């Protein structure tokens, strides 16, 4: 997939907090994540951010929910997309 047009500042905001949110979610709910995620949070976060850039991400998880909360946006794909587009 190709990268899509995102607001660079908004994507940078999301990219800055997502790895921390993923680490926190894995620590608080390890049963929701497999052993590969638990052992390599930064690599998984990097892959997820690449998926966000292409639009092929799955937002239905505790890490995305926490990221949305910290960004002050609703936990819906529509709200996430609007945020990333800069709307």
C-alpha cells in the first residue's frame, strides 16, 4: 500500500504518543497481546505507525483507545482519520 496524505504535525503527535500507549496497554493487559508484542513493543509500534500511514491499521485495541484519550479525540475510526487529516 502507498502512503496517504496526512497532516504531518498531527501524525507526529500520534507517532510520539503511540509507542508509550502500546507499552502501557501491554503492561496492563498482557493477555490482549501475544508474546511477540510483549517482547518487542517498539518494533510493533513502528509497524503500526506504518499501517496508520497507509490506512491499513486496526484501531480496535487498548493501545489505540489510550492514544485517542490522550489526544482528546473519540475512539472511532472516523475521529482518528479526521484528526490525522488535520480536520
